[in-house]
């Protein structure tokens, strides 16, 4: 039975030469040899854990739960109950090889965790995160002290103090890597709550490592003596050597590698060898080998080197070797050791009180910092996340005879249960519905002409900067209405455990950039700071958002809401080539734009960059732009006109407003289509369109009245009947202008754009925006496609999805008898 796997009473002898088999045809049993047996064990572990990942995926469980449960399934609790299975697949003689490989995998995984951790977060974190981390540790630690008297079977080989330390650390720790993945799963990683949780978990993790090193130092020595002190002092010395000798050596390697070049194999091998040397040193000192690997990972500077190491190691280590460690933990866990109602009662008490301890401690600090009770409870639940660090603590405690089988099994179940329930509970109690701050000026049209105009500008690369600066210059910053620009450099999350939002202060001049990303940020920041210095009435706040492309729009939208921006400017996902065509830079940029359009808390403008007078002009009196607003009607077009109106007050701006009016043929076609379909949907759309037409008339009338004497404004009304005539009208003015401002026309039905969407490449730009941004369009004119913020109804109406086919479908009924000619979408030579 499972007792066959208890090694305390067994003496195992095996031949050291029995590693590889001669083959079954020679009469050998492959499972008598260590290498084939290890391969089979590894296969079993990977298959079982992957099956568990698949089974638990609908329940949104982190992978660590699947791996621990996979190990428990293979251990004496389930499959290991079969003596045949235990002796055949996991015989005692194989334990040494299995544990050795598991610890090698653990060594490199902890090295990767160290590489992913951004230690500067601790420097930047506020008192709130520090207080939450400490409060979240103290109460569970005190509960651990109490439980140590209930669980401790008096063992002469250890002191009560050592037992308390192990149990307290195991109950109070928060698993930083697991929490990062839980927050990403819950879409909370970019929220304020997520950032506080990550910062607090990072501090908690660092404290746990220090306490673990201390616990091991005490456990290694049966009696408190000078040896424990030497262990602690040696560990401190090791950390100092890593910081002041090893880190500068690695920085020298980085400097020796030209920017953009790959790191040489020699450097990579040297670092990977350094991981093993660090593990050997700390193991020899008396702390655990993983402590050395973790510290060695922490000193690797953030940047391309860290990314390279993660790319080379992560899949192999996390996917293949790390599950072995959890399997070992599972093989050591025998649930049957927790026998009797009293034992299960104590276990339940541990689970409840340790969880409540963290929640209560975190809640008190959260309330002190004026967070809501719901946020405090959610934060407390998230801080209960267990995982790898706790398993290391428990396994070290088992190895050091600090924890017996019963205590070990109880604590493993505590870790699994607490972590497993966090995601479902947080999903139920904390739904971060869009919390709109109570400000009304979310659009340019609503912004007061005598108030500050707040703009959030998104930048992917320095190439986006000159045209954006020219656009901001043209936006007419005055003392009466200054412009506050938040410049957000968007960087893809690679090689870090958590996303972050960096607020930049002016860096000391002459200080070199640490990596390519920082060099780009510096270039962008310097350009905008130069613009700020040379232009009056403009303030610039540079920021960097580091997050996955899939959630980057959350950073943009949250920042726009926090800063009460009226307008977001984001670059188009295509850029102009030398021959005048348009090519996609990164498909992910398009996804970001679509998500921002669908979720933005204010108006949005997508900038198709074809240059704006070709160069950056930094003095206001040098600006000379010819801007055209194409007005078809609807809220988006009114917003485009509002932006043009703001621009036209600039002395260097000449504005042309071309309003497109439907001719008799267009009106007859629309009416005939409505009558033929008799569709209530169409009738309701027509009714809404009447309301919009009235608002259009009022706004255009006000614009013309107030600018009647402005010679820099040209107002033109064009009567057109179809898309082909619309294209011809636009072509008649394109050569004399360097910026078109158009509304996206979301959900608008107009015979004036009939047929233009049939060959649409980018529906998120709308019919006219897509037309002007097309490579087929002969002119090299920049285009700003504007979407007005429409608010959110009960089911989220008002913010349509950018890729919805609704626009093109809605246009079909006004064009049922006409097949557009090629000139309606292409262009006459």
C-alpha cells in the first residue's frame, strides 16, 4: 500500500551503473533503470497536470492549483494507494533522481521569478502598499503561533520557535507570481486595486524570503548557537557580493553588446552557470539553494537581457521541470494522515482564521486609507493567494523535520483550498464596473471655451511624435483655454511579472538609458518637453504604460478617466511608406484602437499620420496649416467640427468646412428604401436621424454666426447624391489641405456614403475615414477620425464595437438598386 513509499524505515540500495538499459530484447526491464524510469515519471506528471489544467480552466483556477492537485493525484492520497502503481512508477529508489531534477527546475524557476520582479517598484510604492503588506502578514503570523501549539507533536530535534517561524511564514506569505496571473485572469492587473495588490505582494514576498532564510538557518542547528548567526551573516555577505560585484559585471556584459544585437551564447551560458553557482553557495552556507538563484535573478537589470533569458528558459522550466516539484509535494502529501474529527476541525479552523486574518488586517489598513469596504475585502482575498513560495517553505520544513506528515498534509490542503476559492469569490463580490467620475466635459463640443482642455496622447514609437506635436500646436492653446497634454508611451509587457504605469519626472541630464525602451521614452519625453518650453499655455505630463497589448486599452481608458481628459489621440495602425502607400506596423495596434473606441470614457481621435507640413514647428507664430472638416452630420461629425472650431481661432490656421447635403435623388432613394422594407428598425433609425439633423442644423448655424467675420474660415455646402459624387467633391479640395478632420459616423445611415463601405479595409475609421486613409487615395494628407463620446446606457448602448458589421449593413437599404461603380471606392486617374 502507500506505506511502501515511507522512506524513514527503509534502506535503499541500488547499483550506480544502472542508468540506461540495454533494451527489452536483452531481457532488461526499462523501469529497473533510472533514466527510462525518470522519463516515464516526467511524462506522467506533465500529462496529469495538463489534464488538470484543462479540467479546472472553466473554474478560472491558476495553473499552480492544477499542478499541486496533479501531484496529490499521483501520490499516496489517490493513485499511490495502489501498491503496484507506487512500486512500479514511483519506487523509493527513484526519489533521489526525481527530487534532484525537481530542485534543478525550481532553481531556474526562482531565478526567472527574480528576473521578472522589478525591484524598483518597492522604491516607488507608497505607504499604502507597505502598510497593507505588513498588516497582511502580522495577523496570520500570530494565528500561526497559536496553531503551532495545536499541531506540534513534541519533537526533540527542533525548538518551538523554529516551528512557529515555519508555520507563521507559510500562513502569512502571498505568492507574487501566482497573484500576477490571478489578477490578469480577473482583468484587474491594470486597475488601481491590482497595482496595490501587486506592490503589497512583492513586499510580502521579499519579507517571506528573509524570514525563510532565517527559519532555515535556525532549523539547520538543533541548538541556538553561533552557527545560526554565521549563516545569517554569510547570507547577507552573499547578497552584498551579488549587488556590488556581480551586478556591475552583468551591466558590463550588457554594455559590450550593441543595442539591438542578440546576446552571445557565452554570456548567456555564463549567467546560467552563475545560477547554479549561486545555488551551490547558498546551500553550502546553510540557507536553501533557491535563495541564491532568486537573489541572482533579482540583480539582472530590467531590459533585453532579462527578456532573452525568459524567452530561452520559461517554457522548458515552467512547462516541464516545475510540475515535477509540485508532483514531489503531492507524493509527500498523504491526506489519510489527517485522521479524526479533531484533526479536520483544526484544519478547517486554520483555513478560516488564516484567511480572515489577512482579510481583516488588509481591510483595516484599506479603511484607514479611505478605500471602500468592498475593495478592502477584495484586496484581503487577493493577498491570500498561495503557491510556489509556500510549497517551498513546506517542503523545506519537511526536509528539516520541522513539519511531520500530518502538519505537511494539512498545510498543503490549506494552500490549495485558499488559493482555489479566491478567483470565484473575487469574481462574485468585486465587479469593477465602469466607475465614471462625475465630470461632464468628456467631449470637445461640451468643453468650455474658457477652461483647460485636457488631451491624452498615445505614442507607440518616436515616429508618431512630430505630427502629434504639430496637431497639438494647431489646437490653439491660450491663456484663456490652456492645453494639458498627458503623453502616454505604450510599451508591450515582456519579461515582467506585472504591468505598470510609470509617471516620469525629468531625469538627470547625461544619465544613460538602461535599455531600448527607456531610450525611446527619453526621446519622446524630450520632444514633448521641448514643445512645452517653446509654446506657451501648454503643460505636458509624460507617462509610460507597460502592459500586454490585449489589455493596453484599459490603461489608456483608466488614465483618460483619472485625468478627466476630453479627448484621446491614438495613432493609426498603418504608417506611410516611401512610395506614398500605407503599410501596417503592428496588427496589435489596430486591436488597441478598436478596444479604445469601444471602451473610451471620452471622445477619441485616430490620427492617420502622413506628415503635417513635414516638420515639427515649435514656435506658435510659425504654424501654418490648411485644415478641412468634412461634415456629413451626426454626433461624430459635430465633434469633428468642434475640434476644427477650436483650431480656427489660431492665427496660423486656415479652416475649410465642407458640408455635404443630400440631393433629391439621394432623398428619394432613402424614402423608397424605407417604404419598401417597412422595417420598424429602419423607421426608428430615420426618426433618430431627424433628431440628429436638427442638432446638426443648430450647431452649424451657431458655428457660422460666431465666425461670420473670420476670413480664415471657408464654409462650403456640397449637394451630392451618392458615394461617387462624394469622392469627387473630396478630391476637389484634397491638394490644398494638409489635414482632414472627419467624424467616424458610427451607426449613421447616409446615401451620401453609399457603396463606400463595400471595400472597407478598416471599419473602425468609418466610411469617409477609411476612404481617406486608403493606400488608393492619391493625396498625402493626414487624417484625424473623430468619435464623440456617447455615454453608456443600461446595456452599454452608445459605444458600439468598432468591427461591428452594423455600419455596412445599415447602408445597404439606401443602395439596393445601385451597384457602385469602381470610381465610388477607387479613384479616377
